[in-house]
């Protein structure tokens, strides 16, 4: 009797889950985590004894269901919409492992040949042992304390598996940098400054203010001056060597590294050691507040430095550049959970984004929507030919249509979207606009966070499943179908606002505070 009853119970359970899933799609307030429960993995059969083993996983059960996208009421600036999905339930909890893949390289990782503390230079500029002509590039390079260089003659032993995962110890790094800037402020006295005007300075220009600019670059370790007669000498000519120093300074302050001193670069140069000290103290307080929550497996998105970190406690598994919300549509600073990974997502265009970003294109080209893979339906869900709509008479308050972009190479969400449970309808996703990642400051989105390498983050989030590497994910994406992989264990995502960040040992990044939040936090922390 029991053997005959079991299939009936399993069918009833699946039917119940399916009904709840449909209800969840209809409701705008429910996420996949609330409507679908992953089946537990059966006990693994071990044929060869081992010291340790991770739990075996269950092959995802695939079912297909579709729903129209919806946007939470009142969210005018978020790139928001749920997508049509094929729900796949996948256990995602595994034991953390040490892996050489955790070594960080290139744009997604920490710089290669990362120096030890013994390799770094002091924050205070080092005096030269011989006379240097500052305009002779062959005679010297800038003495940058922000870009430490390892000794070339010293052989570095191969790191062990444990050493390959870099520890994110921002608090300790900021404390060390703070001490060096305090020492610099004590020794410097009045910091050199000049009036920032709209005029720009570039190579071959001559102006007395360039002497002051060179002193500022030298003070921060970017520029080596000539030393004749025991005194540091600076000319008023914009040399090629100065251009190199300016470019490196701009990179560390999230300014486009064009080597030209314009108003923004001037303002950054005019930041005194005391102002930098205050900014470091502010971010120390922010980090102390944040660090209490950082445990287990989580994602950290630091908005002002346009970077994402996939973490295990304070150890970095993965980093990559991101694009965040523009000033008028800020990415909110909050904490939520990642609950599913959607492959080949569709995008339900929020009315505000359509009116602000798409309407002008539609008015210029009546076929813009159809050529870009958008569909239009009326309030009853009936298809509408987009060229038949009188787009001149739609507005934020009168928009009786639903506009949806189908999956594909032109889809605004790219090939992967990460669902986050939050009322702001903010999520992580890919993008077809890869060229924007070449920019230093990347605040271009409507609030959501665009990823340079969504496949790598997805493989990390799905570790221990059949989709735990980018190649397998790409195979699934290539099928063209929309599917959602539900995480059995939600992964916390922290959106942070740290405007002074230390990369490597002493590569200090000073953000330009894109959302102007530093001022209010100075008051909050009594700084």
C-alpha cells in the first residue's frame, strides 16, 4: 500500500508547488525563493573512502512557465521587471574550498605580482641621490607611493593554495594609510594649492600654476622633481613626464586618464593631506560598521569604486568592474539576498525608463522597437503593432501598454540576471554595452548594477551544481530558452559606499563621491 501511495504524494507535492509558483508570478510582492522549494539531495554513495567530501547535488528538475513582467509600484527609476522563467531548483550549498582559481588577475582581479609590505615605498617622497632633470624622461620615473613596485631581482616563491585567496582587510589597510597621511600632514605644513578654472593644461603648455601642480603631484609621490643645489626644482612647462604622472593620478581618483589637467583634476589635486585624512577616517567608520555583518558567502558591491567582490568571509573569490546608477537614478545603499540566477532573461521596460530613455528613439524611428526585439501589449495582454501606436500622446500618467524586450544579443539585461529580494526592484545583470567598462567612472545605469562578467559570478553562486563553470552556463544560454536556477541557500548582497579603497598593499583609490553622500556621513560620525 505504501509503495502505491508514494507516487501519489509526490505528484500532489509537485502540483502544490506548481500552483504556488503561478501565484508567485502573479503577485508582484513574491520572489522565486518564496514560491519554489528545492528538493533535498539524496545521501551520496561513497565507493572510495576520503578524508572529506562535499554533499552530492541533485540534477535540476526543469519545468516551464511564463508570465508577463511587472514593476513594483512607485519605483520610477529602477531597471525593474520580473522575467519569464523556466524554474530549475538547484541545491547550491557546498563546503568552501581553497582553489588556485581564487588568484586575482587583470580587470576582474587584484594586480599581478602583488608586493608584500616590505616591497612598498613610504608615503613621504623619497629624496633623490643625484641631480635629476624633471623634463628628461630617460633620467627618472615618478616616485609613486600609491603604486608600489616589487623588487625585480628578488625571486618570489610560488604561493601555496591557502595564500592564493587574497584577504580583504580594508580596515587594517585604511588604518595604515591613515598613519602615513598623518605623518605627511605633519611634515608638509601648508599644502600647495591653486585656483581651478575652466582652462585646461596639457603637454607643452607653459604656466606658473604648473609649478604648483607639480608640487602637488610630488607631495603625493606621483612625480619626481629635479634636485640641484640641495633644493627641489620644478619648471613651469607641462612635460611628457608630467603627463604620465597626471594620468596615473587621474586613475587613482576615478577621472578619465587623458593626461590633461582640467577642472576636475585640479579639484582632486587641491585636496590637502588634512582633507584626505578626514576622508580616510570617514571610510574607516563606514567599514567598521559594515564589517560586523560580513560572514560566510556573500557579494559586496562598492558603488563609488565601481567594483564587485564575491567573498567567503573576508577572502576574495572573484572581483569584477561594474556599472552603477547615474546621479539622477542612484543605486541604493542597502542589503538584500540573491535568490536565483536567470539565463536568457526578458526585460519588462518600466514606464519611467521608456518615457525617459526610449520614447525619443521611437519617435525618431517608428521601427525602433521591433528592430530591437521589443514587443508591445495592451492592458488585456493582447499584442499591439508598435507602429500603430500614437506614441506622441503617451506619458508617465497615461501609458496603457506593456513593453517587453525578448531575450537576445540586444537585450538590455545581457544573457544573465541575478534576482535580488528587495522592494526597490534592483538586481544585478549583464549588458551588451561592453565598451562602457573601459571608462574609469561608470555611473550610467538606471539603478541596477551591470556586470562585466555575469557568467563568472553565476558560476561562483552555483558552485557545487552542474552549472558551476562559465562554459557549462554558456552551453545552457546557447539553447536560447529562458530559465531560472533557484539557489537553495540565498546569498547576501551588500551595496556599500566606501569612497577610499586600498587595492593591493598601498594603491589608494579616492572616489569623487558620485552621490555626494560623504557630507551627510561626516555629520553622522561627528567628523
